[in-house]
C-alpha cells in the first residue's frame, strides 16, 4: 500500500516546513460548501499560513456559518447566484448539478489581497479567480479540481474548451487522486505542477472505536449517504438479492442511513427473505461512530464520486469497504482482500463477484482487514493532507521567485 508521501508528485516542498511555524503569506481558498466533517482539515491548513481565509459561495455554506461548525476558522460567506441543471452521465444515470456564480469574488479578494488564491472547481468561481490573477500579477493561482476521468466523461466540448483556457492561468493544480492527475495531464497541464490532495476528515472519533466486532456485527452491512440515483443503491440491492437467493442459508443484515428522493423507491425493492434491509433515515454526524461500531462492512456502490468522505471515516473505524471503482476514495484507499473489495457498479459480474468475496471471507481475515483499513485511513489524516497544500504553495512561490530573478538578470543584460 502507498502512503500519501509516496504518491505525491515531484519534490516534497513541505519537507522543510514546520507546521508550528506558519508560512509568511496570505492564502484564500474559494469553494462552494464544506462538510462540517472537514473542519479539522481546514484548521490544519489555516495553521500553516500567517493569513488564511476561506470563502464559501453556496447557501449551504452560509447556513453552516451560523451553526458553530466553523469556530476558529476565518470563514466568509459570499454573495452568489446559483444555476441548477440535470446532467446525464454516459453510463446511464442522471444527477443534479449546481453552478454557483459568486459575483463578489473580485471584491472579496481585493479586500484581503492574498498572495495565493486556491479556487475549487473549473467554473465561474475560477473565472473570477483567474481575472484576479491577471489584475494582480504578483499573486499566484492554484486550481483545485476534484475530478476524475470517470466524472468528466459527461463534459461536452464547449466546457472542455473553456477549462483548457482557465487552466492556462493556473500556477499549480490540486487533484484528489491519480485519475484526476491523468485527466489534468490530458488537458495540457504540466505534470510537475500537479499535486495530489485527497479529501480528509477528522478521524479521531472513528479511530477510537474498538476493532473487535461481535459475531452479530462482524458481517453487518452499512451504507451512509444520500438516497439518490448517483449512489448506486438500487443496483447493489438487486445484486445482494441475487447472492442471497443462491445462498438461502445465509442471513444478511443491511442498514441504510440517509434520506433522499429515492427513499420510497428503494424501500419497495423486493429482496430475498434472508436479507433484512433496515432504513434508519437521517442520522446526525456525531452519531455515526456508534453506527460504525455496530457494523462490519461499509457499502459504497457509487456510480460516480469525486471522493467519498464516508470511506475515510469507515476505514478509520475499522470497516473494510465493499465499494465502487467509480469513487476516487475507494480507488485510492481500498486494496482488494486487504482493506476491502472493489467493483464497477454498472458491471453485474464484477459486483456479484465482490459481494461473494465479502460474504465468504473468513472471520480471521476480517479481523486482519479491520486493522489494515484503520492503518490505511491514518495516511489520509488532515494534518498529512494539509502538508500537501503547503507543498503546492511553496512550489508556486518558489516558481514566482525564480521568474522575478530571471527578469532581473535579463534586465541587467
């Protein structure tokens, strides 16, 4: 298994950075909304810079500001318009996409004058960030593109063309995983300017859960997430039903946590009598550790996910993951028969085989997998991932210094 330090491209520009000594520069991160579970990651990033600001553009981001989740963080809610559309992915599912237009971005950046702007996604937000880069040539622009080759299959030629233009303004690019890096390279981004920054959450509440499971809990399946088509629950339930009918003597318990428009449709899916499916509805994030402690295997059959934070949490809790290769978290964190089992949700034979392996694994092997899962999750701790952001920041600042020195030399000549 690779550690984060092993999969990061290029030199480790954070190697000499003491996390207790902030870098003397201003950094502004522009994004739409951040789950409260990621607060520890942004706090870790904030500690690494002398001046740090986080700008949220979605209504959900603004709502979280008054919830207390962001205590200690320098967060600002932007003024924004939102456009909504439904997109159809080539493998056959539909998803709703929100495009935020944070129209006060240039005003906000003009007030705080950051040395480095980190802009998430490749839309209007990044367009404004690129304009700031043009108006303030001494600043640096890092684009945060949480995408993969699979998620971007639905993008048309016009959007691809626009993205190529925006990427020309970037001094560096952050991606979640290796697939995102390949996608960026296909868009013409220089490999040495791409940095891997996987999603990270606070693992402490989950890492404290005992690894040992009772016989009742050891093989209990658990899903946590929105009940929407993108999450792939319906094809997974059908696959689980097929396995159960072939093994009528095996009792299977599957707990589903979450809510969404497909709730009633999923509840109506007919499964074999030896499969007990329990819908628990929405559960506060603070209660997830207890649910993980009572489960044995996390199910994550996503049809397309830029990451999947619940995978980090489940593996920290000692749960092997039965998950989809269309989730970057599963691709990067799950090793078959070591920390879980992988499949493509639109490939029936792959899903059937993965379920069979998970259902047949011995108790001894499950115990080993729990320990391996927790060890793997530890490599994605917020402090370690925050160091990757520092690596990118140091890279662009050094490149800027080199450019200035070169201009001085040319001027003297």
